[in-house]
C-alpha cells in the first residue's frame, strides 16, 4: 500500500489557534493553500496569499515544473482563476520558471481576460520590467481570440485594460485582418458585443430583455446560475429553456462549476417566493451530474464535517458561501457514493445527522445546522471508540484548526481507534478546506486532500487503491 505522507509531516508545531498540529512543508503545504484560496481574499484567521507567493517562489527555484503544473491543475481541473494567475506570475519572476511560461499559456488562458489578469498580477507583485517569456506567452494568447472575445473582456473598467496589454506586450499580428483588429483594440473601436452584461446595462432587467437573451443562446451557464433569481423575477415566457440548460448533462460537465456554485444559486432561490420546484429541481439535478464521476467507495465510511466558528466566514468578500457550507455539500455528495456511511458534524459538540439516500444534496446540506463554536475534532473518534463502531475509513472535512482541550494532534486518537477496534488498516482522509499549512494526521493509511471541487473526493479511492495522491496527480498532470 502506498504511503503518501512524508516523515517530515511528523514535526509538531502549532496551528492558528496555538494548539498542537503537524507542520506541512513544500508541495503538500502549497497545494492545500492553492486549492482552497481565492487569491487576496480574507479567511477566518488570515489571508495566506503572501504565504502562497513565498512558497511558490521557493519551490520554483528547484522544481519550476511543479509550479507550472499546479497552476494548470488549479485552473483547468479545479476552476480556480485568481490563484492560477498568481502562480503564473510567480513562475515568470523566477529564472528557473521562465522556460515553462510560454508553453503553458494556451491552457492557462481559456478566457480573453486571463492574459490581462496574469500581467496585472505580475506588475502588482514584481513591478517592471516584464520578462520576455511572459510577454511572448501573453502575445500568443491574445492572438488566439476573436473580436467578440476581446471586446467582451476588454476591461475598460480595470486599471490594466486590454489596450494597455497590447502596448506592453506588442503582439505581432499574423494577418491583415488581425492587424486591423489590434488597431481597433488600441483605438477603442471594437464592436460592442452582444452579452447579458451589455444588454442589461443598456436596456434593463426586463421580461423582454431576458427572453431575448435566453433565445439568443448567448447566455452562458455561469451567467444563468448567477442570474437565476433575476430571471425568475422577470418572468420570461421561455424560462423553461433556462431550467433545461441548467440541468443538461453536457452543459453541466462542460461548465466545470464548483459544487458550491449550485448551493449559492439555491440559497438565492430560498429568498424568492416566486421560485418553483422546477428551479430547485434543476439545481439538484445539476449538482448530481457534477458529482457523478466520484468513484464509488466500498465498505463503511464515517464522514465528519466541521461546522465550528472558524468555518463560518465567507470564502470571499463577494460571496455568501462559507467553508462549513462547502464542507456539508461535499460531505452529503460523498455519502451518496459510499456503500455505507455515518454522517457526523462537530463543533464544540458532536451531532449525528441522518442523510437520506434519495434526498437532494443541496436540500439536505441546507437542512444541517451550523451553529459555530469551538473545533473539537477528537469527538468523532471518541464517538466511534465509545460506541465500538467499526469503519473502513474516517473522512474529516475541516479547516484543521482544533482548539479543544485535547492536547495532542488528533492522530493519537486515530491510532487509538485502530488499536481498540482491531482496525489497523482503517484510513483517515483529511480534506482541508482552508489551507492554513498544518494538519492533524500523518503516517500510514493517512491521506491529506484539499480543495473545494468534487474532484478532490476522487483521491479517497485512489489513495486506498495505491494509485496515487493529490501531489502525484499534479506531478503527472498534462493539460493537453
């Protein structure tokens, strides 16, 4: 059986609460931070963006390829934009990283505003001059977009506009048509694109405008989710198309939405008297499709979700979603693929939860109380020991910031459970949702996972099968 944690993880330090924890280092520490971060956004304890930059810069000196692959993995697989921009900027700042920059740009910039965001990140963090490798990568990327895409993301409201990017990076047009296009970018003469933003800005959020947008096919999947409440309020006659698109398997999978995006839309509908069962059902269908690729988990699984106070802060300034809510959605989704499962939540106390196999993921996640309080991560293990419950694995979804009276890392209780229950091969999978750089578990039959994506849950069965860890997946990743 593969052992994924290195012995160095046994170094004991303290967490953000000053309690005992194993210190994470190197790749494991960085990836847990990257896959749980909207860059430059506050967390409950601190914004660890500067720590990400420092850790990435250190790793880039000796293993720049890992930073390149981590940036691509975060962008392409976990749909994390801002932090992938920051990693690309860090890589461009390091001499060892420059050879990787140009080659990664086609995959790291699927949207026409990605080049400007990466350049803005570099200038903000490192100033000028701009490395040639970065200029070439940005130039290659800009040349791949058409007028509609460039006009949609020209960024006139931003400090660094698309025309500024052209002036700084000097992409050489490959055709006369492209030369004319770049000239019109610089002069501000691009055709105004037909988008939901431009339509609402010029005509308002009316029934007729939404009917036109829906009929046009220009209303993207994310736009439908974000505007679902507004669309329902406007009462367009063709709203059924929206429900059909939201619950369409191909569109759901192509959209690569993080599970909490469906929860965010669901929460908005709860405040809307006009919302119908069709709207809620469309979201439930969508999230079921989005998590359908999680591998089945055999045997008995105990799922323990942290709902303590440190899990209740919003994940960004503009979001109403908390880490506790993300944890509950991931936990309920995971219970659907477990052969047998026990679902627990914990803060200062422990609370067994009943999860119905046929119930909706979003509805059941919303029904579980989140009261805040301390983080007594030892309680799930004590509960299993006291009640002599055998399990093949314990899955803890948390920010790992224990602050209970338990004086040691919770690993000691995991060892006690294995010994008393005669379960020496019982796995502990710790899913980190905040990336503060410490962990409560280490050693054999321990798997540290991180991220807000349902894809993180795939590493439960992968680890137990000896196929690989999250670090190994990134090391072998190719975006092509």
